[in-house]
């Protein structure tokens, strides 16, 4: 009696070694049930129930078995077919051409662009999704072609409804297989009146020349984007020359990270640690006057022995302290080009991903896809109320809003 009970319990217990197949089987059964239930709700009757007068449509068997790749593995389901309907039946559970879930769709470009060669990519994705995953060299090539089509559509979309307050502009350099020189991918990211951030454009250009940036900004303007209140970029002359021509009403803020690195490059290594500590205090000063006092302290400390470093710090100073004319809540966002640098960090460290492509334009579509993945995790800017004030043209001094009061009679 005890032996029989033990055997029955063992037969009904899921063992550790078979847990994954068991879970996938249950998920597969659940999705198949959802597909059946969806048809039942659409027809208004269960299987084998007679059709009432006025109802249309019949069940018509099943389509071919289809593999669906999920993060938990790959399952196989069969879509119920329906005929004699007034309009085409479209499943909300499993779209017609879907071969993987949305989460896997996000995973694919991340894996691809994180430096996996084609063979390694297929091996890695099969390790995650199972041997039954609907992947092949041709399906991967179709995926790349799809990203290219999506990119082509994206870069011509209208931008009339955007309300940009801040815009960050920067370039990332990539090297494609057949091209001798690196090309700059010119990237513009905007912060809107509601605090959301959006990648506005990704364009391959010849380095960061004024002509290349002019083409980028004019394209944004022609697609309906209004001029932002502030442009944040590094010290390259090309972007500022283009901004002055296309967005003459926009103010400019140079990136403090780039400025500090430029100054340190003009100092010998033995003094760089001390200099970096002092330089780091300047952009976090509470007021513009304090920042200028700290600048003078740096000049007094290093200017006599290293005049080139002092001149580099003082160069284009007005664009270094523009952020003091904007809300304090936004300072950490607009002092640097980190908004562009952060999502590109993984791309910069994985140049092999771009070298797999013969032309930079092809690499651009792949890198754009990675940016679209990163954009889903963009955080909104702090100080949403102040963003609306800036958009409407309010004035700020040392981060505080200027309130004009009428003179007493």
C-alpha cells in the first residue's frame, strides 16, 4: 500500500531536471486555450454549438503549427481558422506574422549590437530560446532588412507636434568594413515640454563639420521641429556654426565633461589629479559668480606655469555658464552631453558590431535600433513644471525664476 502511494506521488511530481520543459508545455497549453477562447468570443458560441440565426462564421480547422520564441523558450501553437465572416478575423493574442514576443524583439537587437558575430549570435540566441527557435541566417537577414526599413521610415517622420525645450547634439565615430576613415553618426536627442526625452535623428556625416550639422538641423527644421530654447553640445565648432544659422534664437551650453578633459590634456600627469578636483567644483557651484571665482582660482594656481590650460578653460566661457540662466532642477541634465553619451556607451565599446557592415549607412540602422531600445528606458527630466516655464520663455537667474513686479505708483 505504501509503495503504491509513493509511486503515484512520484509520477505526479515535477522533477527539477524537467522543470523547464514542463513550464513551456503549460505556457503552450495556456496560449492555445487563449486562441480557442478568442475565437469563441468572436463567434459567440463554443465549439460544436449550433449557430443561432443572424450569426455568421464557422470554425475551419487550424493553420500550420507555428513556433513562437519567448524569453522562457520556444513553444509551438496552431492558430484556429475561421471562415464566412463579414470581415477578416485578426487575432489579438497572436498577430498574423509574429514569430517572437515583443520582449524577444527587444532582446534581438541588444544581442546583435553587443558585438556578437553572426554565427555567435545564432548560437547565443538558440541557447536562450531553445533549439526550436525560428532563427536561421535568412531570418536574421530579414530582421536586419526590417530594421533598415523601419529606420528609413523613422528618419523621415514629421515632427510638427514636438515641443522641444532642450536639445543635446553629439557625434559617435564608427568604422565600417570597406571604409578607410571613421564616419561620425550625428545624433540629436530632445527633451520636450512634458519632460520626456526622444531621439530626434541619427545621421551619418563626414566627421562633425559645419556642413554635416547644417544638413542635420535643416532636415529637422524642414520636418516641422520648432527651435529649442537651449542646445547642449561639445566644443566642436561645426555644431555651433550650424546652430547659429538654423536656430539663431536658441542659446548654447557647452559640455563640461569635454571642457574638463580638454583642460587636463594641456597639463602634465603629475598635476592632473589636483587640477581635476578643482575643475570639478566649477560646474557645481551654486551661482555663476562662484563659478567664475573658482575659475580664477584655477588660473591663479596653474596659469603661470601652464598658460595653455588656463586659456582652454576660459575659452568660450559664456557658453560654459549658460545653464545658470535655466532652472536649478535642470542643471544636472544640461551641463553635459551625458544624455547622448550614456546610451552610446555600449556602442563605443563594441566597434566590431559596426565593422561587420561594409557601409556606414548599414551600421547606422543597427545602431539606431539599439538607441530605440535605450529610449524605452529614458527617464523624464526633473522639474516638469519649470520645463513648461522655460518653453514659454520665462527668465531665470542662478536657477531661480525672475518675477517682474510693477513699480509702485
